[in-house]
C-alpha cells in the first residue's frame, strides 16, 4: 500500500486494523524475526506477567534483548495474557531485562501492542503508576541503544513505558495515543459512540505522528494490513529493525544519551 492510499484511509479504519483479531502478535514477531530466543520470567519481586514476553535473542547474528507487550492469538491465550494489558510486575520484569542488557552491552528491542496498562485494583495496589514512571526514568538514561516499535495498539502510559527509545517507530496501520478513541469521546463529548470522530481529532496514526516528529520511522504493511500476509510483514519488520540498529551502532554512548534526552524534551515543540 503506497503512501497516497494510506492517507485516504480514515483513522478509524486504522484503529480497526490495529485491533484486528488476526493481527500478528509480539510472540509471532519474536518467533519469526529473532533467532535463539531464550525467554526470562519474573520481576524478582512479586511474580511473572504473561502480557510481557522478554529475553535474549539474536537478529542476523547480533545479540539483543527483546521485550514485547503481546496479546494472545486466541481467546484462551488472550485471557492468559490479559489481552495485552500488563501489570506492574510486567513492567518491572521489562526493566530488569533492560538493565541486564545495559550490563552486557546488548541493544534493546521493544515491541508494543497494548490498549493500556491494566487498571485493576490489584495492579494499583502493587504500584502500577510507580512501575511505569520508573521505566520512563531508567530508560531515559539506559546506556545501550533502544529501538521501540508500536505493532498494533499503543495505549497511553502502558505503551510509553517501553517506548522511551532512541529510535521509535510504528507499523503502518498501528495507532499510538494518550487513551482510546472511545475514552476520548466519552470524556470530551460524553458519548462513546463518537469514537470514530475522536480518532480523526486525536491524530493517532503513524502518518500523523511521523509528521509531528513523535515517531522516527514507519514500517509499511502488506495491502489490507499485517494480518493479510504475516510472514511478509515479519520480513519487512526485520529489515527495518536491522536498519535502525545499524544507525544507532555508529553513535557513541554519550551522544546516544544526549540525543535520547533531547528527543523527548522537545516533544510538543512542533505541535
């Protein structure tokens, strides 16, 4: 799908594609992009969170740490993975793996597909807000390259907690927003039925966010969306990740941290 056709699609069409039940999950991308993946579990504090998969792997022979917020591929797995809504222990597990990557000088690859962090009582009791805030703080000064990509939904702080990257991208029909269009419409107009209208107002598509310099790159999808040809999508995705890693490899550590800091400090200047 070329850029002209992509722009003709309404934002709500992209919301529907981003949420499609057959859209490739983070687990699928790990299995089809990376080699020798070894999954790690737990936050060394409370427990494990199946909404976030993380571990070490190789991509074209290069060792990396890969972390994915993932939905399930069927109803049973969606329930197990809490429909891609992490709890605090998930974010703490992710941070543990990022600090390990820093120690061993491995780049970090974050794949993000979440409607938002889980807002249940148990998550709040275990410090959901603090866990997300700590990720933001630690990622801002992590001494290793970070590539973060929104693969489906990128909802609010739940997505941002893995998106403080040196290079931030989106798949073409993914979305990235402060909250869902339904939530936006309910708050602004007291009418959740106006979600499609809200999606247009919110500027949540990859094309919009690239124009505002919120993201750095877009990975094009097969015609109709990634679910139409998942393997082709994985191949394109792999090339995009390798391209970004090669760009970051040429930057020394001090410059990397300064660029990352300035990148997020400058948010909003072009809005």
